[in-house]
C-alpha cells in the first residue's frame, strides 16, 4: 500500500513541477516581449525609408516586384514623393 501511495505522490509531484516550469516559460516569454516592446518605443522603424533611401529606388523596386506603394509608403509620403512615382521599373541609381 505504501508503494502505491508513493507512486501517486511522485506522479502528482511531477505534474506540479511540469506546470510550474510551463508557467515560468510563459513568464519569461512575456518579460522578453515587454522588453522588446519597450526598446522599440524609441526607434522609428520607418525612418530609413523616409530619410536614407531615394524614393525612386523604392518605387522602382515596388513596380518590379508588383508590390503596392501603399504597403511601403503611407498616404502622406506618397503625396510628398509624387515626383518619384513615375520612375521606370528598371531605374538604377
């Protein structure tokens, strides 16, 4: 009888430890996601598209690869870079 009780306790203990490990993994992932979100608050991900790339290069790439301009540029940037929208798909800088 003692042997059966011991096995039951051992199995229960294993399940509890597995549940604790799973919760620790969930907490660790949440902490990493929170840290990444906080780190990205100070980075404007669209800045390089606006400031460092010639819009003609981006427009030509979009035309070559059949990607809608709206996927790359928002409405304001399309208006701002209207002069680049007529570029040939084979444009080379």
